C-alpha cells in the first residue's frame, strides 16, 4: 500500500515538473473561429516571432466549408464591419504561387485550372500563410491585421462567409 501511494506521489510530482518547464508557446491553443454555416478556421496567430526580414509562416486549417462556394484565404488588414478585407499581403494571387493568399475552390471556372486549389473532402484545407509586420505601408504592429477567409470573386458582395483570426507579433527586445 505504501509503495502504491509513493509511486502515485512521485508520478504526480514528475508530471508537475515537466509541465512547468514546457515552453510557453506549447501551452498556447490555436484560435478557433466558427462561421455561420458550420465552417471553421484554426491557427496559432498570437505572439508570432518573425525572422530578420519581419516575416513568419502560420499554419491555418479549415473544415466544414461548402465545397460549391470558393473562398480566398489571405493575410490582410482587418476591415471595418461589413467591408471586404483589404489591402492584403501578396495582393491578388494571379499566378497561383506564393504564400500570402490562396484561392480555394472545388467549383472554380475553367480559367482557374492552375489558380484555384480544390477543397479536400469535408470542405477542408491546410495552408502555410506568409505573414509580415507590414502590409504595404501599414504596420501590423500598430494596426489590426488578420488571417482572413471570404467568398471568392464569384460571390463578390457576399460577406456571410467572412472569418478572421487576428495576428499579433512578439514584442521586440
């Protein structure tokens, strides 16, 4: 009996010690934003550490999107309520390459063969989005910038699918 109690206490103590020395960002949970149609996006976008050029990569995942409705995923200045996100890092991605904006659509028009990427099953996606301290001349340390999702240009005025995860950067030392 005494051995069992001792082992339980020892294991508990080791667990507490291991949790207290874990890196602080490991304890951070990704932000989760849910849309009105059951879709959601998730990313760890708080206290981002940038490289010497003021840039970083953030992994964002989405699920539950309506695969008949295309979306743009981009890093943008947070818009006023009801407005489309703009300006965005990377601008309009007409080449289908780059990492600051993506067109995701399983129902894209024929001209988008090399531009739009289809959703995975279940309206899912995972992307590495390039973020930076500045979008053009706008300083995202002073202005609110976010990972954004919105309907693509085939539903230009549709704000019902807009989702935002604010991005914040670690303070410089």
